């Protein structure tokens, strides 16, 4: 198949390669090893423990799940005086989970940098190129296998063991990026470890085409650090699940999601339930929401859509604290016409009320450099109660799309209202051309859900807050 743009025919294969290079970058690194001097530095990455949240409160939220805290943008300085870089809109992401092993064992695995080719995804080779006291420099070769080629990227990371037990990380070389991270190891009373990985990347120096994509799709600025943090911490968690003989193997059959039982649901549809947080989990979310947006990656589950079709679903929940009443927030969230004001990729949305809720047709255009790729899907919404709406894919460019919108209060008052957006997307194999590149992404359904959720929830919250200010100023 060929495509025409600017009067030029481009083959489908070359076009896919172009898109994949935009996402993964090209390897522009030299094979010559470099000796680094003056390795002392002060990490700009904040400590998760400095938030003051008791780790025992987070146990329920992070025992089987991976939770994330996405901080607001702030100013960041990295480097030494005289060679310092300043970034005015840095965004930190902390991912945390419970590891079924003591701190010493978890730290030991993470400090075994040469074994990362057996631990971390996409890592083909890990070479320690320099050690100096508490500092280690490691060169990694990452390989992304694509339909017609393999893209290789080299990175050089510096690991520094801090006096407080943390391990700080700094990118020295790799695709023009600036970045830093921090591992924290928090002991729990039962001999387990609350493992925290906080990361930041500056994507503005990652090449002209990638910058163009990020500018066109602002949600990627948050989504890419989110997916990086999840993949890193999930890789460590899996190592200890695999090594624990008393724990079921990750290859075992996933538990099944129960079918949704609701009086208002379409009678001819078999739909999966969406996750609901218990009281302890909500308390933890409430504490974390003081510092930013909370995300929770729920464990993978099977869903039996029919007698001969079983689908794996990976739900993601995004939760924000909102300073409005439930009724006011619902009115603004369900004002579909307003979405074009804060979603740059939304071309148009057609919607109508139904007996049970709403029906909407979404037409999006995603820009990738000089290309614009269309995506279309239709969602059917129906109320489960006065504070909960369920939605599912009726037709469109995805294989499946399930989720819910949920409003609740932790203290049963109207002072602290939480808005929760939960969704699970399956890209599937029978994709339109505009989405085929997603099949080669790491954890494609996770990435798609994170991108879609973050792209909707964050700008919508900002839009709602701006609308409140406008109304207040008019009074």
C-alpha cells in the first residue's frame, strides 16, 4: 500500500519505519568509550519519603498494584555550579509498589547493573565502563525490534549510592536527553520493601521530529515518564515474583473479571466490571492527592467476552482531587462540546443523550511530524448510579475500550471530591494503518491507556479550574 503526501508516494513499510524512528529515536552514539571525571553531583530528584506519607498507609494501594504520583511542573537545576542546566517546567513521576523481599535483597538486585540485560525490558547489553568510589557508569544497548529493521540506542547512566541508602541516577549520553532518577527502598514491618522509583526526563532535546510530536501531543510529556517508571519498577517486581516459589508464576492463568451486573446496562452486552477502591486504598489516594495526580495500574485480568473469546484487560485509574461539588464537576466533565477547547488532537465529537446515558462519536487527528493520522471510535455511556457512569466501545479503531467515570468523597462531605477515570484499551491485531505502529510499542495497551487517560484528565482539570476562575471574576 502507498500513501500520498505533498505529491510524493511513500510505501507503507517506509512510513511505518519513519513513525517508529520518531518514537524510539536513532542511534547516534559513538562506539568509543569515554572516561568521565568529576562524578560528584547532587541529585535534583525529590525524595518520595519527604512527602511525609506513612508507608504503611500505602501498603494496601501498592501491594498487588503499581501506583504513581504525577507532580505538578516545577523548576529544576541539574549539574554543578558553572555547568548547571535549568529547566523551568520539569515534571517528576514517582512509581511505587510492594516487593516481597527485604530491602537488602532488593537493593542488591538493582545495584547489579551488569545483569540488567536479564532484568530490564529492551536491554540487550549492559557494560560497566567506570567505577569510582560510590559512583558507577554503565553503558546500555537498547534494541527495539521492528517489522523491517531493529533500532538500537545507547545510553550511559551514572549510578550514585547516597548516604541515606538511595541510588541516584543521571543520564550522561543517549538520544540528546537530559534525565535523572532516584531509587528509594523503604522497609515495611513484615520484611517486605516499598520500592519507589522517581524519574524526570527532558524530552525537548530529543531531536527535531520528536520535539514536533511532543509539541503536537502534549500528553506525551507526562506519558513517556509514566511508562518508563512503570516498566522499570515492574521489571524488579517480576524478578522477585519469579524467584519466590510460594508465589504463583506470572505465567499462570490470570484471574477472571466478573461480568457487570447492572439494571441499566444494554441487555445484549457482556461487559466487564471496572475496579473499585476499598476504604484503605481511598485513604492512601487522599493523602497522595495533596501532592499531585494519582494513577494506579491494576493487575492484568482475563475477561470472557463470549464462549470462544477471552480478552486480557489492564485497567488504569487516574484520580484527581477537585474543588467543586459532584454536580458541578459532572456537568463540566459531561459537557462534550467543551472537549475541543482543551484537547488539541480532537477534530470533532458528535454526541446525543440516550435513555440510559449518552452516546458519542470521537474523531481525533494525531500529528506525527508532517503526518496527521486519524482515529475514530464510538463510546456508549450509561449511568450505574448518580455518581458513576460506565462506558464501552461500540465501534471504531480499537479492539476494546472499557471504563468508568466515578465521583466520591473520602470523608462523606463535599469539601474534598475525587474524580476517578478508569479505562482499559486493547489495540488488537486487526488495526487500521494509522494505529499499526502501536503494535511495536512496549506494553501497547498500557501505553495507549496512559496516553488516552492523561491526555483527557489533566487538561480537563485545568480547563475546569479556569472556568471556575472566569465565573468567580464575573461575580
